[in-house]
C-alpha cells in the first residue's frame, strides 16, 4: 500500500461529496475526492437534472397542445424520443463540465476508482486499489441506489428510474409501482409525451408524505389528465415477455403494459465499502450520526442519502458544506430537517416545507389553524393555466408550522415558506409585506393575510 496524506478525504462525488470538497478547499484544506463513477453522482447524471430536463420536454409538449387556447397556431407533430434524450444529455454534459472546472480550479485531487473505508492505528483512510488516501478527517458520502421489492428484479421490461431515463422510446403504456416523488414525476412526464400511465400505490394517497390536501389536489389533477392512480393497491408479482409485462396484485387483479417502472424508494449505498469492518454504526444500512454529522468512529463523518432523513440533493449539498465548516472549526448552524423544502416536479408541482396539518394537530391539538387558498383566485395562475392550492398551517397566535403548495411552478415559491417556517414567523409578521402583482406569490400572501385575520380576496 502507498499512503497519500491530505487534510480531508471524501468518499463519493455526488451532491454531498463535491459540496464538501469545494467548501473545504475554499477554507484552505487539501482535499482528495474518491469517486468510482463521475462527479455529480446520481443527481447530476441519473436523477435530478436529467429527470427535470425530461419534464421540461413534457411541459413543452403540453404547451404546444394547448397553444390554440391562447391564440397561437401550433401543432404537435410528434415526440422524437431520440431528440428528447439528446437534449437531456446536453444539459447534463454542460453541468458536468462546469462542475469539473470548479473542482480543478479549487485544486481538489480527484481519484477515480472504487474506494473502501479503512481505519487503523494511524486513523481513517480510503483504500483504492493499492493506494491508501489518508486524511485528518474522512467524509462518507456514497449516496443511494434504487430499491426494489423482495423477489422483484430490475431486468428486461421491469425497470428503475435509471433504466427509464436510458429508454430511446416513449412507451405506449407504463405501470409505475410507487406513487412517491420519483414515480409521480415519471408518470407525469410519460403522460405528457403520450403514454397511458397507471400508478400503483400501496398507501391511500399519492405523494403520501405530503399534507392530505396537497395529495388530493394532485390526484384530482392527475385524473383530469388521464393518469390512473390505483391507491391501496398492493403488488404481488410480475411476468414479462419480449413485448410487455403483466402485473398481478394481491387482490388477484391484473394489469398489462409495455413496461413496469419500479419507484418504491432509494436505499443507502453503504454495503461492501468497509463501513462495518471499520466500526461505523449502521441502522438498516444508514450511517448513524450525531447532530454534527459525526459517525461512531472519530474523525469520520457522513452526509447525504446515507444519513437517515430526507433523501434530497439540496439536503446532501447543505450537509457537505456543514461538515467542511465543522471540521474547520466554524461551528456552523445545523439546519433542522423540517425546514428543508420538498418539491415534486410533476404537472402540477407539489412543494412543501415544515409539517403537515395532520402532524401539527398530533402535536398541538386544537391550537392548530390551517387556511387553504385556491389558485383559481390568483391572476397569474389563471394566465398560465394552472389550478391548485396554497395551504398554510400555524399555531393559533403562534408561528407558521407548514406551507403546502400545489400548482405549476409553485416550486419557485417555496423559499418564502422555508423562511417563514425556519424563522418561526407569525402570519402577522408577513401580512404587511408586499407580493408583486400579478405573481403566483400573491396566493401565498393571501393565505398569510387570512391567517392574520385580514383576508383580502378570500372570504
């Protein structure tokens, strides 16, 4: 073994890993980043960025279909799946090149290869082949993988999100197993591109972690679009041929389609990397950390999808920065999990921050007050042709606990909700602040006004 010594060694170059590397280098640390694939990880190459590019293509298709309703003559002649893929790949390639340039500019050493954590008398290190990269600190940021159900293998026409992105066709029909964020986004995109889509969700609502009002609003919108959602439907088995799949449910019902896409969540990528052998405490595969993201082994930290909690790129990004600053002795503020915004980029979008009304009532009982404003009363939403809701949850005479939005483009509004929740603002604090007209943000302003006891456009 050849030892290479640095200040910080990072295992994994996704959102958490590269953010930590950039911030640590900025703080004067010598950083080595070990990545077995490409910088940017799942988010850049197989997740956030390519899926949102796909959803943009889908949005354009919908806009062309509706062009006549706004006085524009346009006809959708078809969807060129190869060109859609090429657009997506151009976006990813440009962002990848930019990230590589940033990493080079900060003097970060990138090691390509499969890394394995080792801890010995000299402290923690990451072994790659015959080389050992030893740091005063090591950050584990190995990301996540597509989960499946017991006995369900991703092969042939049974695919996960990564295989779905690799398709060079728009399927005529798809069954999506799982009505969470990933399943809903792919269902939305495929429907816009012309596929018949059925979602199978074992729980009672789509995006089941969201407020029930938001889930119901999305379900109504999907029904209007012709997306079938089978709620409370439990998967039993699948068979496939060269032409398609047949899914059998626990109640004996069967469904057939060109493909079955499995979207039942993502698991922590921690197996086979030496974590347990090095003494890292794990819980169901997730790395156990304290409030400062330290693991059970001194000078070993963890961030991103391998840490229990929301598996979101921006959470991993923030945690990577946090670890870099913590190691540097800056004592950064730990961001509370409930203040992290969540967005489902479907048509319509679902965005939220804080707790649901149901969770708020479980903690505060009848002291909880919730107000729901319909986007039908918002001029900008009418212009862009979207429906949906704005819902704000508060404690009576107390702070805002949660903000829940449904509608096209509402993901761009959630930062205001994040500030309200994170700063424990009262609606009365926000009510005097102006929301530009005409914008969708006025709908959020109307909800704050109503909860402050002075509704303007609402009864």
